[in-house]
C-alpha cells in the first residue's frame, strides 16, 4: 500500500515528487505558507507605521504641509512658514514672502499667483521684485478693479516643489498664474548627485519621496533627528561644491530636463483645470557678465592632451590680459579643438569676440559657457527650450508663452542681444531695472489676456507705470539699492562662487564701490530717502511693505521708537509670521525695551521652538549688548 510522505520526512527534503492526498497537492501548500509569511513580514511593519500615522494625526502632532493656511480669524489665507520643513527641515534660508488674501473672493477681484524660485520672489528684497511692481502697476492703472497679486514663490525650491504649490493655488480661485521658474533644477530638491544611480531621477521615485515627506511620521523622525543633523551636517564649502559638479552631457542632467518639462505640464494643467490662465515665461539669466561657477574637462582626456590644453589656455589668457585679443582667440580655439567641454574656456572666447565686435559668434560661446557650467545654478538652453515647448504644446489651452529671455536680452539694457550686469545683480537675480522690465512684460501680457474685461468699450490700452513712477510708488531709493548690492556682494563672497574667473577682482571692485557709496550717505544723510518713504505711505497707508522698509530705514538712522510703530503695523497684518515678529523684537532691543522684546521672542518660540534668530537674541550678545531679560 502506498503511503503519503509525512511533513519533514527525508524524502521530502531530498526533493521527491509530491504525492496526491485527498485530491490536493502538498507542495503548493508549503509554498503558500511562505507567501503568507512574506506578506506578514512586509505587511506587519506597514500596518504598524499606518497606525502610528493615524495616531499622530488624531493627536494633532506636527504641522500642515499645505502652502496656504488660514489666519487666526479664519477670514483669509496666508503663507504657511512651516511648508519648507517637509523638504528642507533644517534650512531656514528656504522661505517665502508674507502675503494674505481673502477666503471669499469678490466678484470684482482678479486673483494672480506668481510661482517660481528666488528670482521670482525678488531676492534679496521681495519688496522690490517684479511681483510687487506688477501689483502696483495694475492697481494704479485700473483702480476700478481689485487686483490681488500673491507672491507664491520661494527661495531655494524647484519645479518639484512648485508643482506642489501650484496644486494648492488651484484650490483658491486663481484667475491668472505667472510661472517664472527653471534656475534650480540641477541643484534643488530631487536633483542628482554625481555618482547617484539614474533610478533616483525617475519622476515617480521623486514624487514618491514627496508623498512620504508629507506624512506625520516623517515629521516625527525629522523632529527627533534635527539636532543630530545640525551637528553632523557637512559644511558646504568649496570642497563640497567641487564634488557636486556635474558635466553638461551627464545622463542625470538629461533626466532633470525631462522631469522639469513633465512638472511644467502638470503645473499648467492643474491650474488651467481650475479655470486659471497661465503665463509661462522663459527665464533670462546673466550671460555676459557672470562667468561659469564650475568647469569640467571632457572625460578620458589624456595627460598629454590636458598638458597641451593648459598650455594653450594659459598663454591665451596672458595674451588676452595684454590686449592681444585676436591672438588670444586663436589659442583658445586651438584649446577647444582638444577639449571643448570646459565652460570657462567658452566664456573667455565669448568675451574676446565681443571685445572685437564679433557679436554673433560671441553670443554662441557665451551661451555655451552658461550651458556647460558644471555647477548649474541658472536656467540654461535646455531649460528654456523645455519652457518654449510646453508653452507651444499647451498654447490655446489656457497657457500663454511669454519670452522674457528674448525681451530682456534685446532690451536697451542688454548687451548685443544678451543680458548682463545692467539687468542682473548676479547670475539670476534681477536688479531694479531688470525687475521693472519683467513687470512690464507681464503687465502687457495680463492686460492683453483680460482685454475687454479691463478696458471695456473704450478699448484703450493703459500703459504700465514708468520706471520713476514705479520707484516712487514702492519707495525704491538709492539707499535700498545700496543695501541690495551689499547683500549680493556678501553672498558672492562665499561658496560656491570662489572658483569663478576673476572672482577676487570682482569682489574687490564691488566692495570698493559699496564703501564709496556708504561714505556718500554718511556725508549727506538720509533725509531725502525718509521723505520718499513718508510720501509713499501718505499715498498708500495700508501698504505693509512700505511700513516694513520704512522701519528698517528708521532703524538705520537710529530712530528706533518711530521704527517700532511701523513694525507693529506689520505684525498686526501678520501676527503669526515669525520673521515679522522677530524684526519687531529686534527693534525693541535697540530701543532698550527689553521686557517687551522678550515677550515677542517667547511668542515666536512658543510657535516655532527651533527659530534660531529668536533663541540667539535671548542670549548675551558678543557685542556687549544686554541680555533680553
């Protein structure tokens, strides 16, 4: 009589064939049990994590990951200053600019969102950025309508995060959105590290990371690890940035460009599906007066080739400096025949060709210098090509392409068709004239799109404010320009800019210019500037940005008590903004009103215990300033 094998018998271990018993196969049952064990091994931790997530949410742990949050009275939305923590837990430099708009949108209101990074925000002072100018122009020229221009841009973000913000904007009855983005794609969230696997550049992987970053469990981990991360974080010195250089033809950069285009399409579609019209803008950058930040040789360059390349390059540089430009170009071009990857070489060729008036060839090399920058902190040709492609693809579906790159390059302030220092402070941030030009470009596009809704039967287009009218309306003074230039000079004196061509010479020139301008103001005072602010506030008493900047100016001239009153108006507008409250507290310290200052600082730390500026101000100061107590 045949006997079925028993579980655990030797014959089973030796691989004998399965024997039927009561119509069933024994071996599949064993495999099924392993599947169950595997499912339990994977599923049980997920269930536990899910339970923890639910408990944290029920318990009210953590912060909102939405870009907009309700104000205390519930009647308006404002910036969620905690939004950046889900992407950059320890980096307070990633931040937006305060705004407020009503939950209820009036029938006569045109709601405009500006989306982008630091250049769209208006760094280093958003009060003088194109978004602010655009709002002033529209309100001045069309006082019968109510315009809300909401600056939803942030420093240090890129299209992956802008996509998140755009989805939030779509929930708040947008009429128009200005999308001005593309500078941080190779260096921001989800950007590649040299040597990282290509799979990490898969858009689904990056978006999966974003979903995980929004969980309360991720916030719990961040809260527990933040102090450790601060102590172990690598210093972002030049060695760090040199390691982060990425060749222009690296496959990872091609992934970046594809992801950027996909994000742009998603941004546009999410907004247009909400009835919003989108102005999709190309992104101009400083090409003529800003050398590449990093350069790399082509791969597999032999030692002999590299030695000859360096000889030609150095001799070309010597001839260029000696004024023998034509001879320098010959040597540079011979070097390019050996290795044309090195971005700085193209910049030198472009500069030399421009010096000889050969602008067409010079523009080509200037653009190659930008595009082959191995530390790409600015929009390049593939980025702007992607913007143009998406604009054309979605044109007629609620998207209008605005070619700001072409407009600025060919403006009277451009240099032979390319933007330079007369339009930009550094690599990407416009100076006042650059922002004014952008504001005019977007003003013209918006008034054209709205058409009869604005002009009615008269059909008479109202021109934008002139440059001087715009400067007077937002109280832009020579002192403000000096403060902005000083902030930029300080930024450029740090990594990652130290390896740039002629960096030391450029910084010395900037500092010399700043010192001369400061000496001029010390000699004549700031009465003229104070008067400009007073007149602007008389015309627009409810403009909180005028009060904020006037408070800063009053502090500069030592009128701290007067400054306090202006900062109180700002805090009344944004009582939950840590930065607004901090500036009031800082001014109270200067006025030696220590008890009141401490109250404001404690108020900040109750909401945001990690707000280092407030914590530091509560401690004894190195300058001998009295402790706030």
